[in-house]
């Protein structure tokens, strides 16, 4: 499949773009993985924000340059790539509907709350981070359970070796990996066999891991993300662990 020059511009973070990087790489598509540095005061971003030819019509990242087209919004980019890379044509109507549902759900109900939790104390000054972490984990676990049932009903994971890697597969894998990084041992996959297989047995797994390893970065652009995650995990382990 022929493509014009492709450039994906996002911060040097995983959040809204890592699954797109993984998808393009899994398709064997050469693209420019442009990363705006997470420098002091987001100076590099501030310097480019007013240039809509780079920051897009909404002045937010990610944006995808596909030849002369500039496409903003992660979900719009996801849909565009699903079409442009032949993913839509490779799936029947039911599978395409399921694909859309997985992408919408994983992005809105999993990836987004993960990012909000990481930023919580900076976004909502005075928030009780420990309580919020527990509430967030509970909500995300319920969303994982809902997804688990749907994936099983659809046989989504059972057929993952029979179809090309999809955008939804990349987003699911990336979201589970982010959740594991954020929640550590507080998040169990053992009683979620569909998600566990999607994560450990996915045919794209080696590619997803190598994309991450080739340019390691934090999940969000939050300054001090490592410490914030440690604090969240400590809260989830409970007072005994926090005191020791
Ligand atoms: N709805 C957009 C949101 C994009 C967005 O908020 N991007 C953030 C980074 S995660 C951004 O560009 N922030 C810079 C700013 O708002 O100045 C999407 O899902 O792609």
C-alpha cells in the first residue's frame, strides 16, 4: 500500500499517541515520529503552538501529517489510519463496529482516566490523591470488566492471530500496559483472561515493546510523573505499606 510522507507530531510521551506509533510501526509504515520535548514550561510547545500548520486547527497534539493533509484529534487520526492502511477493508461490518467500540471505550474510559489520575494533584489542587487513586482504580477495573465480557462475547482475542494488527489492538495493548505501569500490583489481570491474552499473546506484542524500548518516555507530560506514580501505588498498597 502506497502512502505519502507521514509525520506524527506529539509530545515525548505515550498518552494519546503511543498506540498510533505502534500501529504505524506494526504496519511497516515509515513515518516521522516527531516528539515535542517536555522541557521547562513546555517551552518548545509554547514556541510552536501559534503555528497552526504544526499545532493543527485546535492547537493541540497529536496531529498527523499525511501528505498535504493535516489531521488533528487522536480518535480522528485513529479512524483515518484504520481506513488508509486497509484495516477497515480487512474486517467485516460486525468486526468494524466492534473495532470502533473498543477504540472509543479504551480511549475515553481507560486511557483518559489514567492520564487524569497521574495529573490529579496538579489539575485539582487540594484533592485527596489517595482517595482519588482508589476511586479511579475501582472505576477502571469496572471498565476493564465490561471490556472483558464484550471481548469474550465477540471472540475478539480468539481471532487476533487471524487478522492484521488493528488500531484497536494497539490501543488495547497500550492501555493495559499503561494501567499496569500506573497501578502496579494493585491491578490484576489473572481474572480477566481475555485482556490478559490480548496483552501477553498478541502477535504485535514484540513490535509494541520494541517501539516503546526504542524511544522510552513517560505516560503523560506531567512533571515529576515517576514520583506521582510512586505516591499513587503507595496509597493503593494501604497505610501499612505507606508507613513502613
Ligand atoms: N481531544 C484531543 C485532546 C488533545 C490534547 O488535549 N492534547 C494535549 C496534550 S495530551 C495538548 O496538546 N495540550 C497542549 C495545550 O493544550 O496547550 C485528542 O483527543 O487528541
